[in-house]
């Protein structure tokens, strides 16, 4: 019986082997990309009432907002880590 670490390694080996045997990576990941992009179309036009060009424009804006939000959260997290490692331990203890 494998522990969690062993199962993780076994799964990683299987995933790498599968990707090594894949000749067309784009074709293999196309359904996932389509589903991801559909998410933004559903967000901006769930009843599909807008013309396709307008839906695409809005979905693109929603996707850009999504990625910009991720970048902002990442920036805040990095700044927090940097602050945590630059503050002297005694100062951090006083603030707590």
C-alpha cells in the first residue's frame, strides 16, 4: 500500500508518460480550452441573446478582467511575503 507521497509520485509518472506519448498537445487540450472560454461567454451572455461579435468582445473583456484580478492577487501575496521576510522578528512580535 502506498502512502500519499507514493501515490503522488505514481500519478506524476503516469501523467508524464501520457504527455510523452501525445503527438498533438493542442488537440488533446482543445476541449478544456473551449470549456474555459465558454465560461466567460456564459458569464456575459447566459441566454445567448447578444450577437456573436458582441458576445466575443464582452467575453474577451471578462477574461482579461479575470487574469488581471489573478495578477493583482499574486502581487498582493508577493508583497505580503516580502514584508514578512523583511520585518525584524521583534518588530513583528510587537505588531501581533
